[in-house]
C-alpha cells in the first residue's frame, strides 16, 4: 500500500514534507509509511489516502478482478488523454 500512496503523491507533484504538513504529520512519518516500515493505524491511512484524493474501500474478494479491470481501463484512458488519444464518444475540446 505504501508504494501506491507514494506513486499517487508523486503523480500529484507533492513532496513528503507537503503531504505531512497537510496531515499535521512530520515528513519522516510519511516516509516510513510509504516504505512500509510502520504499521499505521487505519485512521492515519484513511487520512493520507484522502489527502492524496483517494478513498479506501472494502471490496468483496470475488469482485476484485472486476474492480482491477475497471481501474486498469481508467488508467489507460487517463494516460491516452495525456498524450492526446481520443476515445469513442469524447468531444474534441479544441474545436
């Protein structure tokens, strides 16, 4: 989980110091969490996730493949949008 939180923080262009400040935590606490060196309380994980624009959810085990598929498709669409690939049904914002 720390790896995913670190990736999201970097995608948002935030330093550990800034995230820590937003959460009222010290930078070393954020670093330790991202590195998996601490076993954080659930409330701290929820707070960090929300600071990074994420939401924690409990997903039934049998639904995990479908959720991963949906998330993977969304990530592909987001990446494509960044490089200018349009998908069916999308409007051309330039004109």
